[in-house]
């Protein structure tokens, strides 16, 4: 400890503060810890190697050893993406279900991804749509997604407010400050008192559920999926199913597929949409029940879109609504989003999910095209429809297929009725209907003459 006698400090009073006991225990910086062995920090020429410094983070705790990638190549600035760019002659190859259109932000390289079965073997390859998986990421768009998700996932119900306007009292406080046994309390209209307000109060103006539109959500989600692809962290599997719906079977599958779902592991984000021949908008039931594991894993729906936002209380008084202000249909928790995509190492997508993503984004893809390109779509066969019989009908999800077969088998039940929708009237093609919303009547006109009868009126 450095101590100086008071007589030595008498000449200069400033040093008394510098060498006071508060500053004595502190080291004087780097000179106390760095040795001076005859050549400390001496430049030894251009070929000098400073130990511990390398341009690549070789000893970073999350490297390709602790977080192994699933892409066939490592990401490198020498290749546009770490997946295949051509079919492999020794593996069967499957094309996309919708025609590929290279829109504005897409990378103009083919993306051919290997498809794994649940034994961790590559069984075939699959072409990925560059509109979804080749949409080059933009940081601003992805930050909109993650900012929305962090605000949306707050528990707005717990952010209560001091609210005294819910209960009416005649006066502010009817007792004096002293002598009544209740000194310096307020008017006791708060939640703290059993006779106070029991309802949740109105939220302050800044407690606002954020709004996300479909275009921004779709764009940022496609950029995030592309980011996972560019990082080599996208794995396409045939399907996700378990032998039995238990955690043991789930962990055995994760062990055989090298999926690290521990808390301190990389984490896996699953997008389950069924297999290629049986796509499903619902989860595989055994995998869903088995995936309830307390680790870093999440199961999301096979969609990148969201619903249009609505707010039925936009113009209402701020005091009337109990819930958070703003959008009343927030995006559900089990959707693909930026936060989960960045906190989970791998993104595992089934082939049925690829089919559903291509199907739901096909109209978006065509509407993004400029009009002079859009005019060329019919003659190039991009708008061939299964309704007109130009192309074989596409494979729908098993829910839609089951609904169609149910309707087909139950259509006989309408045959006894006069307004059978499966056997329309002879003049149905020339008929038009007008609906009067005031009295709820429907009028039918054929060739501008009224053809409805009293029951329809």
C-alpha cells in the first residue's frame, strides 16, 4: 500500500486527494500486469506472429465443431450459397411444385438441397424456390420482424396502471389526517383496497400492441429463411414423425439426426408440414406430443404469411377498452419469426411444408412481377390451371383432399332438393341476384326480368 506521511503532503495539498485511502488499493493499470522481459510490445517485422490473434474466430465457442452445419459445403465468399447448384446424377431429383420466377431481390442461382430421411441419410434432392429461399436478406427488413416480435411477446395484461377513475366517491377524503386512525391514506379507490376497482384498468397510450402487415411479414420471413440457407443451417427432411409419442422417442430421433436440443445447445426450429406425398397443414400428432421437451426447440406452422391486421377499437375512447391498444389479432406464437430463427441454430423443414410455402406464395410472386412480364405469363404456360384441365391438379394437403372427398360423397344428399347446387337450373348461367340488406330478401333476375318466386322474393 502506498502511504505518504502527512508532513510530506503538507507542501502540496492536492496530492492528499490523489493518495487517499480510497485510491490506494487500485492497480495503476496495465503496467502492473504486463511483464517487461526485454522486449515487451516490440515490433519484430512484417512476418511477426502475435499469438492468439487470427482473422477467423477459431476459438469462438460457437464454431462449426460445436454447431455443425447441415449444408453440403461450408459458407464461403467464393460460392453464392453452400448448397448444390445442379442435380446430382446419383440421386433422384424433385422439382418445385410451382414454376420458378426470378423476381427483383432473388439470387439468380439454382438452389438444390439434399433431403434427409429420419435415419440421417440423404435420399434425394429437391429444388428450392428462389422467391422463398433465395430472397437476399436485408438487415432493415429483418429488424422490423424482430422488433415486432419482441414487443408483441410482452405480457400486456401484467402491465397494470394506477387507476382511480373506475369508482366514484362523493368526496376525496372524508376524514382528517389525524385522530381518525387512518392518517395520510388516499381516497382508497385503488386496486390495493378490497372495495377499490377490481377490473383491469385502461392501458396507457404507449402500451400498444404493434401492427404488422402481410407484405412486411412475408418479406422479412423470406429473408430470414434465406439467411439460414446462406449460413448452411437449413435442413430439408422427408417428414417428422415418431414411433411413439414420447419424449424418449423424440430424443432418440434428435440423437440420430445430430440435433442439439439442449438448453445450451444450438437448438432446432421445426417447420412441420407433412411429407411430400401427404402434405398436411396440421402437425404430425406423435411428433407434436413428443416434442414437448424442455430444451431449445420449437415447432412452427408451415406458413410465412400472417392475417391482415384489424383493430375494432381504433377510434374508441381509450378508457373503455381493457386489452392492449392496437392490433387485435397479433400473430400467433407458433409462427416462423425472426427471434426464433436467430436463437435456434438449425431450421428443419419438411417437404410438405415446402409445397405449402410455394402454394401460398405463388400469387404473391406473380403479383410482384412488373406488368410487361406479367403479360407474358399465359403464353409461357405459367397460368395453366387445373380447373380448365391444362395441367394435372396439384397435390393438396390431406385436409383439403379429405374435405373434397367428403363433399364428393355427400353431394348426393342435395339431389332431392329444388336448389341442388350440384345440378343448377337451366338458366343459372344467365341469372343474377340482388340482395336487399334492409329486409333480407334475395331477388333473382334472368335477362333483366325478375324470375324469383315468393319463397326467395
